[in-house]
C-alpha cells in the first residue's frame, strides 16, 4: 500500500513543468485576444494582444527564468556551502542539543519567538528566499524537541509569510507598489499604508502562531496525530532525527563558530532594511567597503559574497585545511542545487506570462469587470484577482509594477482609496505565496524538508481560509472608513 501511494505522488519539478505547459496552451487559446495598454499606461500605447507562446518559448523558459533569478540562485548556492561548513564543524548540532536540553519541557516557546522574528523580517524587507537555509536548520531542532517536520516548515513559512501579508516598509512589496502608484500621478499616503500593514501583520502573525503551536502541541502529545505519510516520517527520521547517544560537548570553539553564524545572519537583516527611506544615513559610505554598496542597498549578490567570507572565517576558527574547505563547501553547494533548479523552473512561469502578454490580458479583463461594483464587492474582487495573479507571477515586485498602475488608478477613478489597493495587493500576494507551486521558496522549502507538496497543502487548507477571511474583513473596513 505504501509503495502504491509513493507512485501516485508527483515531484515539485513535474508540477512546475505541467504549469509551464498549461500556460503555453492557454496562450494559444487566447492568442489574438486584444486588450488596451492605453488604460494600463495612461494612454501612451496602442492596443495590444495576446501572443501564442512558441515551442522555443516553452523550451527556453527555465533558462530565461535562471537568467532572471541568477542573483538569487548564486546566493542560495553560496548559502549551501556556508551551511555545510557550519554543519561539519559540529557546532550547530552541539548548539541544538544544548538548546533542547535547556528547554526540556518548554520546547513550545521556540515557536512564537522564531515566528515573530521571521514575521518582522517579512514585514520589513520581504524575507523569502533568505529563509531557505532555516528549513534544514530548524528541522533538526524541532524533531529533536519532539515535533515533526511540518512544525519546522510552518514556523519558517507561516512566520515569514505572515510578515509579507502585513508588509509595512517592505521595499519589494509596499515600497515598489507606492512607487508604481506614483508613476500614474497618484501620491500614496504612507501613514495609511503602514497602519493597514501593521493591522494585517498583527492579526495574521497571531493566528499563524496559534495554528502552528496547536498542531505542535498535538504532535508532541501523540505522534500518531502527524499528517506526514509513512514515507515522509521515514525520511524525517533518516535526515533530521538525532539520538541521545550522539551527545556532543558544547565547547568554546563551538560558541565562537555559532557567534559568527548568528552575526552573519544579523548583518543580512541589517543590510536589507531600506534605511534611506527612513532618512537614516548611519551606514552610508563606510559600510560599502566590502561590496561597494552601503547597508540598506545590499541585494543577493552582496549577500552571497558576505556568506562566502563568513565561510572562510568559520573554517579558520575550526582549523580546516585548504582542501577541507573547498571539498566541504562544494558538497554543500551540491546538496542545495535541487532547490536552485526548482527556483529556475518556477521563474519560467513568469517568463511565459510576460512573453505572451497573458499577465496584461488577465489584468485588463479583470479591471473592466471590477468597475461599477460596491466598495465591499470591489475589495473582494480585487483580492481574488491578486490571488490568481500571484499564482502566475509570484514575484511581488514584478506584479506590483504590472498591476498597481492599473488597480490603483481604477480605485482612485471610482472614488475609492488607492492606498488600500496597495494592501490588497500585498495581502493577496502574501497569502498565495504560502502555497503556490510557482514559488521557488515554497517548493524549495518542501524539497529541503523532504515533504510532499500535497501534504503541505492539506495542512494549509484551514489556515488559508481563516487568514483570507480575516484579511478581507480588515481590508473592507479600511476601504469603507478611510
């Protein structure tokens, strides 16, 4: 019976390639359908139409997706090398055992602490790809604490995801959206955006913590309550379980290595916060020594080289030889290569949408349908639209530039608040990106955790509905009263 179930499961790669094929077929079906970019861009372009994707568009979409995501891919590969070096030192396992011993009987406290930290990262700088290394790290900790792998995935994905839903100063969501709104002559109100964002963040983070803690408590009390299949439980034991007989002494060298580890991630957070937008110039100039960019302007390329340097520092503390450093680093890169390939194929979906103009076609048709609706129906319709668009275009910044000039202008023209539209966009994107197979973060995180996509969607069924309804209530209230 177990073998039969295994045969029916479908890999992340197969799901993504099926989506690429379906998008290609959709472009053929709607080929020649016209839409009006004059409405989209303020009347500066002529009417355009959907273009059917060619066979070469389909074949080359993963490569073009890789070209679009090269900075993210390099960052993740370097992280893989860095984490393998940390792992080989034994410091991480010794530190985890130390924490579990200290928290004996109080392991649940880890969940709200970590989820709040992840959600702050999501709200302030759109923490997404940066969460990739934490899936394997937390998996070992949570399993050692008596939980299952779903708890570690939920802690990371729902933590950071709740933050993105309630984006406040997130430069890749609210920042890009406000800039896109300015492009059509509408000046956004930062106070309204921050207020709604904080409300969404608070409500969503609180529920997500409750959701993960409730499940974790059940699993710890009764292992049979796990939703993992037998195969997934075996994989969890094989890859993430540790036995008490493997107790490692937590030495001073381990503490030094983990200090470098923590410092490396702290710098990552600091460098991604857009300090300039808050009129804070503390880091200007002197922090550009390493990469040529000051803290606040770093991106994935800068971070990749930062973690590469951190790998060398850790290796020197441990006393690795030159050959050990290279071999260990390359092994780590190989271990995480499958995640990079998933991100590459996932980005291919966005490439096909852009090449065929399916994204603009869908947006134009939806915008026409939303005109004339009451404020309540307008918010619900716009939210549903972003759920659909985010499935096809999981990049928040890319979707903001395409859609906000349309949807913000539409809301403004019919007498509604365009600032609320920005938060409808971030909430819709954030919700879908918790489960969409076109998200490299979702599929990559599940790949690392050895959990099937179907298992994760089953776990997320109820949370998605509750989060979605609570988001809508907040957004409708904002549209009615602001």
